[in-house]
C-alpha cells in the first residue's frame, strides 16, 4: 500500500461527498416539519443522488462507513483504504455539520429541537426492534451497492445515481418514523455528538454495522455463482 496522489484524491472525494451529504440532507431536514416527512425522505435520497453523480467516478462516493466496509468485505478495496475512507467520511461529516450550523439562522435552529438531523427512535420500540429495523434498512441500501458492484450489472450503470437515490428514499420513507432511518453511522452519530448524547444512537449504529458485515457475506454466498475452473491443456 502506497499513499500517493490518487489515494489522497479518493480520500478527499469521500471527505467532500460526506460533507455535502450532511449539508444537503440536514439542511432540508432543518425546515421540514415533524419526523417522518415525505419531503425529508425525498431530500435525503436526492442528496445521495447528487453526491454519487458528482463524486462517484472519483472514489465511488460511498459517504458511508457501512458502504466502505461492505466494499472491503466484497474484495473491491484494501483494508488500508477502508481506514482512509472511514476517517475522511467522519471528518467530512463533522465539517459539513459544523458548516451547516453556521449557515442556518438561529430561529431555525431553535425551532428544530433537540437538534438538526437528530434520529430519535419510536418510544414503544424494544431494543431488538430498533436494531432489527435499522439493520434491515441499512441492509437494503448495502444490497443495492453490492448489486451495483457486481460484474453482471456492468451494462446497467447509466442511471445508477438516480436508482440509488430512489432506493435511499424508499428506505428512508419506510423507516424514518421508527428509527430515524439514517442508514449511515456518520449521519447518525455526528448530530448526536453535538446534541451531547451520542449514547442514544448506539442501537442504530449496532444495526448499521451488523448489516454492513452480514449483507456482503449473504451476497457472496447466496447471490454470486460459483464458476468451475476451466482447465485448458497446454499444447506443445
């Protein structure tokens, strides 16, 4: 592994993509009333669509440590690259959120309590239900990425940014009233840190991490064909 200009460029791409995701996604959330708004789900999905369109060809535009972990487990990036990606994503998430807080007027921040982009869980959900729902939603997103990376899908990448945006919108709208449906550890953790209670999102983070590990295993063992080795005799 060598830290060259191309590696730095990919890291900067992930930093910028995650910062833009926090800016666009959370800016829309700051003015959308209530938790579970259709507009919030659409805004989140469109933010994902934008960053994939802009940064996808540079670094893949994961903007999500769960996606990067799945990419590593699928064998597409090295372990060192996962560390770089995750570090840049976390840094980009904090940078984007801090920038957002300085851009929004004070009355918007005051009206959005406990905080902008906070992902509270439904009070009546059990511990297992929170982990299961957030894990399911994150798993569907990771499934979409695994399908996109698969070589058999190589002919169908022309509208991938639009399709991934719709996928995120569908998952967000399905689960936002239950767990917040951020499906992204950075988007879950960063606002909670600024609120002062990061321990409140532990269950969502657990579901997201489990999904990022389980889904690649499922894809490789359940949806990837086992090709037989073709032995061609050497002729002299």
